[in-house]
C-alpha cells in the first residue's frame, strides 16, 4: 500500500518538531534556561535556525511545546461533547487529565525552571490569556449556549486558572474538584440571569 506523500511529510514535520523540543528541554535542564541560545538548540538538534523558527516562534515556546494541544483539548471538550453531556463536567475531565500530566514526577524539573525564569513566567501568563480567549470563543459558539458573552468569558478564565491553581496545590486532583464545584455553581447562577442579559440565546448550555 502506498503511503500518501502528504502523510509522510506531516509525520516528518511532527518528528522534527518533537526532536527540536526534546533537545531544547534537555539543554535547558542541563545548562540552565538563560545559558542556552536558539543557535545552541538548532546545532544540537542538527537543524537550521530557520527550521527551528518554522516550528517555534520564540525560545520560550520551546518550553511550552504542548501549548496548542492544551488549547485544542479544551476547545474540543466544548465543541465535540455529546448533545446530552453537560459542559462543566466535560471541562473538568480535561483539566483533571492536564493536571495529571503536569504534576508527574518527570515534569517537576520543568516547572521549577519555569518558576525561576521571569521570561517563562511572563510567557506562561500570556499563554493562559490566549487559552482563555480560545475557550471563551468555543463557549460563545456552542449551539446550546444559554449564557451571556460576559459569563462565557468569565468562566473561560476560571477554567484556565483552575489548571494553574490546582497544579500548585498539595493535592492537585482534589483542588480541581474543589475549584470546579465553584465554577459549576457560578455557571448555574449565570444561567438564571434575566433573558435580556443572555444575548437572546436560549438553550441547555450544560
């Protein structure tokens, strides 16, 4: 069976991206984030600097190489859920999975590096804002939306912040549950708003 050229090309591209990310993370952890430059990563990964930048827009992005996956998982939790699946539990499930990944023992050195680097902390904050915006857009586009635009944007920020807060808690999974109890309560209250405050949209909305 002949493998489509496009499929091979995409796999090669993904493999190159992963190689660059793995190489960068290894060098950052071995030498320190500030001691490693883009050219060092490119040379160690045996790629051109232009190739590196075709996959990652900045040095900081090399550390957060799962950025797009994180964002897509949350927006898909909204867009792809079954018609009878409530919204907030679907988002809670994804945050639980993401928190499990980031608190694994193997991730601890990476998060220490992020905490110790002002540049990485700033990048992570901007990343959270982008994720919240994308999640808000997914909530606003949901066909069963019954909350106002303000409620959707607010809940999106709460969900993204839940990930960050739970990650730092003594019991991350318990923290996710506690935070989502508050999120669910807020979502229910938002659903009780007068019809004039719901942008004219009615429906289940979870």
